[in-house]
C-alpha cells in the first residue's frame, strides 16, 4: 500500500476511533407513587419527641436510590401542614419530603389526582416546601407566570440536558383555584409543551403521566394513545403512575423510545395483593458527540427492580421499603409467615406480569454489601481511657455507638469479611487492655442481637 494512502487511512481511522470514544453516560431511576396513609403517618410519629421520622422506612432502599445519577418519584400527597391526614385527602408531614431528599431523590412530579386535596393552600405550600428543600419539581404551579418560566422543567447532569413534563387525568373533581395551575392531560396542550421542549434544545424529553385505571395491570386504550402522541412529538421516555399496581414496560430499540405504563406503589399503606409494592426502572443513557455542535443520545440499557413494602409487628406497625434483590435470599427482617408469604406472592406476581415487557428485563446488578463486622471493645458510661487509644485502635478505627442516654458501645471500624475481623480481634486482645473484646455482626447498619461471632 502506498505510504501516503496508509497514513491518510490511519488518520481517518484514529480520528473516527477517538470520536467514538467521546461518549458520556447518565443513569436515571424512576419509582412509582409516594403515598402517606394514616397508618404510615402514625408509624413515623415519635410520641416522645413529638416529631416525625421517616429514616427507618427508607433505610434499606436508600443505597440504591443514591446510586442513581438522577432519581425521580411521583409525590402523591400534599405538604399542606397539620392536621396530617391520609386517604381520601392527603396532607403529609414535611419530614417526608426531607427524607425523600435525604434518600437521594432529585426530582418529584406533583401533578396527580391528589394535588388539590388541601385546595389552594395545600398546592402552594407543597411548592414552597420543595423549593425550600431545593428539590426539583414540576406539574403544579402557583400561577401562569411561574409555569411560563419553569415549564417544561430543564435540568442537567453529566453533560446531559433534560426537559421534563408532567400531567394528570384529573383532581378528583376538585376545581383549581385561580391563579393556580395543574397540568391536566390535554392533547393540544401537550403538543404545545412538547414543541417548547424541542425549542429548549435539550438532549432528552421525559413525560411523566398520571393516568390509567386503578388496580388494572394492563394499560387501557387512552394510555396507549397518549403515549404514542408523546413519542411522536419528541418524547424519549414516558413514565406512568396512578393505577397503584404494576403495568408492563415497552422499550422500542429501533425508535429509541421507552414507555413504562405504571410503576405501582413505591410506598403506601395499601397492603392487599398487587398493591403492596412496585418497580424501580433503571434507564441508562449514552451520549455520543458527533461534532462540536451535535451529538446523539441513545437508550443504552433499561432494566427493572422490584421493591416491596413490609409492615412489622410493632404497635403501631412500622413500614420498611425492601429491595427484593437484597431480601429474597435473606428474610431475617420478615418476622412472620404471613409477611414471608406476601413477599413471595408479590415477587411471583410481578415477575409473571413483567414477562409481557418488551425489551426490559430484571436488573442483574450484584446485591449490595449489606452486612459487616465490628469489634465490640467495651460498654461504658465514661469516655474511653486515653491509655487505651493505642496505635492498634487508631489503625482499625475507633467508633462509638450510643445505646442509651448514659451508655455507649465503643467499637472498632467496619470489616467486610470475618477473617480480617478475627485477625484484628487477636491484635486488639494482645496489645490493648480490651482482652474481652468480641466480634459483632451488623446487618443493614443494625447490630444483630444474639449474633456475637466470638
């Protein structure tokens, strides 16, 4: 081959290869309905502190939500202040929204049939609470000016720019009080909004729809027609809520579009079959830079995960959102046969339904590291003696756990395998005064009573 031709071909190949490597990705995680029935509100209330605390409810799902680049949920309650109430007209404590943010949710949609449960005050206070928490949201607005300036919602992550739209089929017959606006499903308006989204020149347009027939596990004709309208007018992803049960998902790889008709209940007080859990939808997007001024965005991967809401036997009962992948092989947290049976039935029902998915299968991610070991040094009401703050303890870490107002556990840092913990225990017993130290197993950050290893 002529050397000059070879050089030219090499340059072209290398330039093309380098160009193909100029890609970025972003992971999106969508969940279904966040609700607060009376039993949930009661479960979150601490009668001693007279405060609400939702951290226990979200503790097991939190690592998964936080692993997403952007996490979305449907906030199907108002944050209207006291008196707090569940069905049929919801007003949840502000602490729920705070915990959603703390759990890792970045964007909440607010257009649903419960947006007006507390009328104008509830709608506006919900917006204020989310704004004060600096949580992105869309779907409801105080007035037309706010909507014109803020809709479709635009946000960025990892070099991707998104337009987000949100609509509901209705508001349970409660009329909107002017100048408030709730985005209702109106095909002419949706087309106009999608046209505006195109003008925003974002990479991806997402439409979150509150639609369908409650408790039906297949999408109705209206859902399919509206989804088609959205996709034909520029949407890449259409995500559905409202039925409170799961409905199938459809990834059209040829058209680079995806529809999830219903993700079910993310968390609620509904404990009957099909309604006691939901799905989390992972969507990974890839952006290929074609030139300095243009790029191509594709859905690289899509998968679902199941999550189930567990109620324990305390009085009042406590709620916990359990990721199925972590708990289906280890049901230590499920304390009775009824719960275990409900958990099993939910898994079987959901996986059977999702056999009707097109292109979307269950996530194959590895389960999270949910257990570890610590070395329990001593329990004391006093500070740890300075003489025992040796190099050995500094090396393995020194931690304190408050057992009560006056009692503390002094422990080492974490070990993720038993063998390493045993080696550290031998050193601590040999070179410190803690000759009675022992290894304790922790599961999801909770000490497992009765599981002292040595």
